[in-house]
């Protein structure tokens, strides 16, 4: 790839990978290249999401992400940046020098995270980024955050129920030129062609990218090591909202169990691609 083309593709990955759970390779590229912010695309008016029911018949969440995650997961979402969102002093200090748009994203997604934690009975606490900017969660909690133009969300679960989880949201539009060759393995590129023949209305390349981001966010808290785009092969089921990630590098969870694959769910709603992985050995 020529230098100019490589830079253009890297800048596009920046736009795809600006996320608070920045543990995947897209976020690594975003720290190497600067690019202008993209204007938010218009979204359809809100519709009432599908309720997420517990086994006891109680509604846990009514977010877009809730149907993709196990029962007992707390989720919260926003479609804009509410004014006056509270930040703890530690959080404010961490983000104080960022641009206004980035500060608003940072604050809103933490507002979502604290609402999701409240669903599990946890009080509001600071959620300061830790290693590789991954959020630091309260003891006994696993979680994930995501944001893209027009959407911010967080999901949390008790560690006794879910060992790790990852969520990602992306605009439902094709990824920029050059990105597929950067992120997709040869078998995945063949899969994208097959999926397009099956249903040309879905931006399958964006589903693939989002699925990989959710996989990376699930992997990192378990292993504490880098996972590249080429380290997981995604298979998307076009007949239902499922995908499988075959892990191509060795890793073990906190209890020493070898990680072979992750299973996730995806959907396209309200102009968004949403993916989620919950690791429950």
C-alpha cells in the first residue's frame, strides 16, 4: 500500500475506533494519526426498545443493546449528550485537556455506565480509564462502554454471572475505502461477499468491524494482552443475530482456562450496527 493510501486508511480506522473501551487495534491507530471529527449523521426518531426481562418477570433494561446480552446485565444508553452530566474530580482531571466533543462523549458514556451500575444496585463511583484506556470497574463488576455519532451506551454485569463482556456501536454504513483489507482476513473477505449476495441491504463490513471490536473488548480484561485484527476470525450467521469469533492466538482467562472462541450477537436498528459478546465459560 502506498504511504498516502496507508495514511488515508489509518485515518478512516481512527473514525471507526474512537471509543472509551479503547483496547482494540482501531484505538491504537487512532493514537497514531489525527483526523478531523465527522459530523453526526441524522438518526430516526426514538422508538420504544424491546424490554429485557429477568427470570422473575421484572424489566431490567429497555435499551437497544439489552436483547444482545444475558439476563441480569445492566445497560443504559443516550442518543445525544445531556447538559450538566456529573463527573467525579478524578474523571474531570483525566479528560480536562481534551476537545469539547471528546469531553462530552466521555461524560455521557460514564453517565450511562453509572445508570447501568445502578440497575445492579451499585452506587455511583469514578470510572477512570486504566491500562490501554479500558474503564476501571468496581470490584466484582465487568463492563464495557461504546460511543459513536448519535449514540452512547454502557453495559455491566456481576463477575459471578459473566466473566467478561464487550459491546460496540457503529453507524450502519459501509466502512471507508481500504479498511476491509486492513481488518479482514482472507476468509472473512470471502464471507463478506457471500453475505452481500444473501442480503445486500446490510453493511456486512461494518458488522464485521463492530464484531471484532466487541471481541477485543471482551478479550483484554481476561488476558491483559493485545489482540490484533488478524488474531480473531469472525463468522456471521445471516439467518439470525449470531456471530462466532475463533481466536487465533493463545490466551487464558483468569482461572487458567484456554480461550478458543467467543460467541456474540448483532443487530441493525435505528441506523446503527450493534454487537455484543458475553464470555460465560
